[in-house]
């Protein structure tokens, strides 16, 4: 979770997809294309966020985990939860629905 969020905030989508399920990896490709059009200011703001990511707190229910990253520049947990799913091989991978 921490590695995914750090890679995502650093706009390193090749790294981020290593921590995603197949469906989310497709979404990451679309986000990569979108990020190319981001303003330099927005890119720098996102990269600034990566510097504060330290840990994640997760609540596990079966094969689903809901997680929040810590911390933002004020030392607070992120307000939005992310979903991880346990794969058949036992690894936990980030899952993002297109609606999110």
C-alpha cells in the first residue's frame, strides 16, 4: 500500500502497477496518459505528497482490506480509504474501481 501510494504520487506508474491487480493496472495506464497533461504545479504538489507517506493502517475482512495511508503534511491519515484484495498467491494488491 505504501509502495503503491508513493509510486503513484511520484507519477511512477510503471512502479505503481507492480502493486495493482490486472484491472487496476489498466486504469493506471489511463492515469499515466492523463498525468502527461497535468500542469507542472499539480505534478509538483502530488510529488510533495509522496514525501509524507510513511505507513498504512488496514482493516482486513476476509480477502478485502480497507487501508488509509499516513500521513499528510499535517501528520494526519488520508481521508480516503483504498481497497486491497488478497490474490490466490496470497499477495495483497491495490484494487480501484473505475467509478472511484
